[in-house]
C-alpha cells in the first residue's frame, strides 16, 4: 500500500520562487527597450537641458526605431522637407531638441509613436496606427510637421503691432503658443489599446510529479494587450503511467490550474517574439501503489495538494489568426510531499525542490 506522509513546508522554496520570478520580470522590463531593430539617423545628437529648450531655434534631431519592413528614415524626412522646407533639421553637432520616432505592432495594426520635448521641457508623445508601417509613418509625418511648425510660431518674434495693441501681451500670446503640439483629436488614426483573445491546446513533459517524467495535456486561454501585457489561464492534467518507485511500482497523476502574466516581450521580428512570463500553479497530486501477483492492481489512491511557482519564457510565432509557441518551464513546489510504501514501510518518492518542463502550445487568435 502507498501512503503520503504529512508534507513538509518549504519556506526556502517560497522565497526562491518569489525572488526568481521577481528577478526574471525585472530583467524582462530592462530588455524591453532592446527588442526592436533600431536605426538611428545622424548618430547620437546632443540635446539641450530642459531649462535651455525655450531659447533654442525650432530645429530638431530625429532618432528612429523602426522595423525592417518600414520605409527608411530618408522617406520620412523627405515628407517633412516637402511640408516645412529643408531648415527644420538640425546639424549633427548643433544643440537642439530631440524628436524620436518608434514603430510597434499593435494587434492587426502598426503603431508609430512620436516623443518630443516642448519649450517648457515637458515630454509629449503622440501615436497613430494603420494596417502597414508605411501608412502609419506617412500619417505621423503630418503630425510631426504640425508639431514643428507650431514650435516655429512660438519661436517667431512678436511683431511691434502685437506688442502695442495687446496690453497683456504675455497672456494673449500664451494662448496662441499653446498650439505647440497636436492633441489626440489631431491624430489621423488614433486607436485605443488593442485586446486580442487566444484559445489553444498544450502538450508537454514535466519532472517533479513522480519518479519519472510525466506527460501532460491541457487547454489555455489568454488575453493580450497591445502585444506587450499578457494574462493567461490554463487547466492541465499529467500522468507518469506505471513507473518504478524505489523497490516497488506506482502511478502518479495531477490536475492543476495555472495562471501566467507576461509583462514584456522581446521582439525578434514582426511575427516572432519571446514573452517574459511568470505564474502560479495549484491543484492536486495523487499516487497509487501497484503490485503484480496475480495481476496488476491499483491500491487506494493518496491525494495531496499541489502548489508551485512558475517561470515560463515563451518562444512564440504568431500571425493575425493563429499562434505556435514552445514554453520552457521552471517549477518551484512550495511544499515537499513524501510518499512511502507500507508493509513494510519504505520510501517511494519525495517531490523535489525544483523541477523542469517543456510544452508546445498552439491555438487561434481573435478580437
């Protein structure tokens, strides 16, 4: 007969799992800025201190972070030349404001984001979205031109007539000056956050549930926000089948629900990335002793609770309608369970302090 001994809490495992997950998610956020193919025009220009921005001419340095399928920066700057003339761009060694243009994938659309510092030293951002990067970048050219032209109006000297006919000159001109940047209503195609639902199946192999690796299968649902934040829930079952346990044989099975949160994605391409995830798994683990003569027979089952922390980076390929991912798993059980055979009493299996797994998932994506 197989029985479970009272579990021994692993306090160290609690802290190990928490610290591991926290460190992983912190590194994920730090790597978020490096996940895009960045192309910079004009090297790394110098930007004036915030206190001196108001005295600078309305010329800017532009930096780019664009995907491989976007038009080159020269095409964007040619559109600004056509709208503003050639004097808007600062020389590489000129002290001027910085304006950054960055592209990202947002659901079925491409988003282009502009970040700009106004004459008061405030950082202002605007974004537009379109089905392709070329369209989004073209629309951002209009928004950028409006912003630079507004700065020109602010920097232009006030006419003598305006000073004579407007007693509270500072206040009246300040009203005009507040056109420094376009508002959200000026964005051509401004879109809210994009939510994508995902539903799929998982198949994997895991250690830690018995003396041998357990095969598993389950179903998963996920919610993806702007291809960055992901929240996932899954229900999975695992089975070791009839395996050798010490000097006897036993079968170990589990049924567990799990939740994962991915706070950042390392983008490899428009269709490939590595979401950085961590989560928690809770359920039940049960074992059955097996003896042979005269035939294979299962003794009474022994049930114990199962709770473990997870670190689950995902190597992921996705399109607009489907996804495929390979998920390495690091599992930290929060309690140690020990199973023993009876008559005579002898050890059968003890759950480890850390376990590993690998699963393959696939499914559909929809709005």
